[in-house]
């Protein structure tokens, strides 16, 4: 994880505490970068996260599918023959 400190310098112990706080708060995400912005007694924390891959799901011929690999030949032909609209 990349750590940026902006403003007044802070101790490594304080940085470790902020890192632990972020890992607990966002335990379901991977933190790639943390920015600590100090202003006197105030501290702003900004966390950047890794991208989460997802599978595209489409509604094709009445079915919600991610890929066409499980379609039989009839459904594949039906999908091939349908009119595709663009935006």
C-alpha cells in the first residue's frame, strides 16, 4: 500500500494506526493507497481501492446470462437473429 502524508509530519506509529483503521473499516476491499492530510489537530484520510472485476450479465431471449456457452443451437440462432440496438 502506498502512503502519502500531506502537511505536518506524523510518526510511523500514527501512520500504522490509520492503516489498521482503514483495513478494519474496509475489510471487504483492497486498499492500494492512503493519503493522510494533516491540519493542526485535524486529520483527513483518503483511501483508494483496487478495481473489482465483475461479469457482465445480459438479458437475452428472456434469460439472464453472462455468456452464451450454455445455450443450445436453437437459442444461439435466436440470439444471432435478434435485432441489436445501439445507443
